[in-house]
């Protein structure tokens, strides 16, 4: 799953030389940034009323912080952590509407991918965090011990009463591959409630994009950033863009590189140097699919991308000193 790494997606707005650019109109767009969920969240608003834009951004950030208190696996008092602490109980645990939505979407993707996306991967994630710090692979006994606590079928949801049960003791849920996308979706809803439609949210590299800036066909997104010039620059609106990859966080042992992104089916960090960018209708979908497709690889991802109605996906695989690009596009 995706942890804290996000490929730098550069936005070149309106032909400006700055990363975020400026609108060619009688006013400048507004840019707001706050730290949340272990990364930087940035909101761009294209609206003439600066005070309204500022107040709207404040409310959107409050929504992100509220969701962090629900979805974080780092905060010991988050709703997710409390659910994990209840693992092994024979009783179902009542959960909020937001957490139930994210768990439901996660379980659907887990089934669609045969477990390549699995939010019960928390015990593996913790072992590999320690491994990267110590620069040594997790021991087999520890991986085997963790393995009995991992498996999406061990998370049971009650759709009628909005409850969840973790059937094995000491299970740990990890929403690192889906939470930021969901948070950005909800932030967009807050912004729209204030009557603002021309906006963009960057949740640490997960982009949720509203209506285009005034007089423009879309927000200009450089999908490849500085690293992959073969990927296109696109004009996008009313969609989401997420990238998952292993360029920054990895462990190298005896000449083999292990990504921080773990294949839940094997308990091992994926060993191919690769990244995936997904363009979808909403942030929760693009975020989680980018994580899942990185584990699956290009060929195995095609059916999943089609099932979710994804607009486009770009795969980069680094082999023998060069990058190989593969592209998926939805049929018109």
C-alpha cells in the first residue's frame, strides 16, 4: 500500500513559471496550505471574493483534520485505532458513517484485486517501517506471526447497523492507500457547499480537481513531473489524479530493492522499481487504485481499471537503467 510517498505532480497553471502559477484575470487565485495526515494539503481557489475563499479553505481544512481523527492509524485515539484495539472481540464495533464508507470501498477493492489491496496489512506495514530504519529485512518468524493477523476476509462489515468486526486479535488496519483521497473528496464537497466550484485540492500528491479556472479548459497537470518527461501534460477538470510509487522510500538488501509498498499477499515489499498514476472520477478511487495497481502490475490491472470506469492510467517500470511506460485509456 501507499504510505507517505507521493510522486511530485507539478501543476503549471495558466502558463506561469511558478509551480502554482497565476490566473490571467482581474484577480489572483487563492492558495492555502496546511499540514494534515502526515503531509501537506494545498487548496487552490479561483474566485474574486478573497474573504469567502479564505473562510471556505478554513472549513475545508477543518474537515480534513476531522477525518484524520477518524481514519488515522498513527493517532492512538483515532476511531480507526479504537476499532483495531477491539480486534479479536466477538462483538461488532459501531463505527461512523465516514469510516464505514472507507472500509466498504476498501473491501470491495480487496475482493476485486484478490487481496492486492488490503487494509488489514497494518502488521506488515509496521514490520517494514522498522526494517527500513534498521536496513535489514524483517525476520521470517515475525512475518509469519504478522501473517495470521492479515487478510481482508478477517474484517467483517454489518451494512445494516454500520458496524465492523476484526476477527483476529491484534489486527491493525492501515488506510494509507485510501484515506487522503477520501479526505480530499470531502474537502471538495465542503468547498462546493460555499458556492465555489473552480478549485483544486492537493492532498500530498492526491489531486481532486473541480471546475476549470475562469476562461480555461482545465487545470494543467504535468503527470510525469520532473522525473518522467515521457508522460503527458493534461488539462483536467472534475476528476482526480493519484500516483503511487517507490522512488523515495525503499530498502535495499544484498542488491535487491524492496519498496515501502507491500504486497499483502506475500508480506514482502514489491521489488520492481515502478510507479502508477490513475485518473478517476473521485479521489478515493484514484488513491486506492494507484496503490492496488502498483502491486498488481499493468496486465493484471486492466480488468480492475475497466471495472471502476477509470479514465486513464499510466504505468512506469524501471528496468536495466531505462523507464518503460505503459498506458491504459477508457474506450470512448
